[in-house]
C-alpha cells in the first residue's frame, strides 16, 4: 500500500497541513513538531508526491532539455553543465534526444510543455519558423543553448561562431597557408554552419585570398562526412595545403582519410577545426582547434533559465561566451 500524507499525520499525531508545511520546508513549524514528523516519515518510508506538490504550488521544479544528438560528445558536456547548475538550484532535468530531426524536436518541445515543466532549454539545433511557433505557444521561459534564433526573440547562450571560424582560418594563414579548403556544416544552419562558413570567407578576404567554391565541401558535422570530404580534396589536381573543418569530428575523419593514403598531418596537410572535444587531444597528431566552453555553455544557460523562472532581473538575455585557440600538433608552416 502507498503511504500517504494522511498516514504520516496520524503516525506523528499532527494535522495533514502540518506535515505539508514540514515537507515543503515552511519555517513556521516548531522544531519538536518537525522532528516528530520527520521520524514518522522515516518509519513509514513516506515519499512526497511530486505531482501533487506541483499541482498545489503550480511549480514542478522540473526543466525540460531538448538535445539534438545524445551521441555527440559536445552535447554530453553541455548537458553536464546544465545538470550541475540545475542541482544547485534544486531543479530536476528531463532530457530528451531528438535525433537531429526537426519534427521530433518540435514534438518533444510540445510534450515537455504538456508535462508542465517550469522551463525549457533547447540545445544546439537549427531554429526554424516551426520551432519559433512552438516556443511562442509556451507559457514558461525558454532559453536556447549553443544556438540562437535569427531574430533574437528568445534568450540564448552561445559563442560567436563566425569569429571562432575567422580565428581558426587566420591561424592557418599566419602559418603561411594560402590554399585553404573548408569542410563545412550545413549552410541551412544560420547560427552555426553558415556562421562558420562566413568566418572562413572573411578570413580569406581579410588576407587578400580569393575564395574558391571548389575548395568547400558540405558535411553533416560527423566523422564520416569528414572522411568523404577529404577524399574529394585528395583527388584535386591542385590540392589545398590546409583544411579548416567546422567541427573536430569531421577534422578527425579528414586526418584518417589523409593517413589512409600514406600521407601525413601536418607534413602534407595542416588541419584546424572548432569545438575541442575530448578526442581532439587523443587523436594523433593532436588536433589544433578553437575551443568552445561546452560545460560553461550549459551552466550559464541553466543559470539564465533559473533567473527567468524566478522572475529575477536579467541584464543580458543574449550571452556570448569567449572561445580560445588551442595550438597542438596538426598545423605547421608551409
């Protein structure tokens, strides 16, 4: 039989209202009475009903998190930051994987809102008009993490992807490279893929290097597309001397594709990318990359959401965190 608040009240010899005040940490309970209630709870093994408490307070202390691809180590690290801050502020997390499918993302958002979450974190996907429509139907705060919407309608925490790409390509240029190819993410992703592509182009333009369309291949951010893109570059009559990859995972694919041909990084090709996933320092040669602060993205986004849920003042609803170039062994001078 399920132990109820009535059972605890009878065991402790107090009213159900008193048990409720103790469970909800109301200070207006005498220490001796509080002790009796806690002892009764322990004897009976009572667990407060979170749903019932939520109905009474109109708060569930639950936050929904939509993650585009749970197998991607970037989002796993961001989720760690989210959970640590959520725990600090006594929120529970419902984590939902959307498999990078727009329809599933929107369905998950609507499901979480139906479950009466107190707030929602949408992580790292493309924000389309359909997403905006779903977000606007929400009566609870929503924060975008590692992405943003084009019009800046929703609070967000991200890095400057265009500037990160610019810094990466500029590093190659400072090492004497002029024939620089790019393995890009989808250009339909304005917050990430397109922004990094624009950073690549701006770095070339700043250095007086002509942009060549045949030196850009579009990938899907994953290892296999890096392998395939590099095979294309290896087949060019005039091969590039350096590769800028929009993600570390595609860069690692490119490195392996080069090594499969008996060539070396950085002797034959220099490679740089963006993200700084754990594998970047494990691959050989170790990957030079522009690091985004993944844990901090999650932590700051969750803190921003707590402020919005508690209706606290928010100085800046659009937070841009700094990135950093990590020089390792995959880039050398021409």
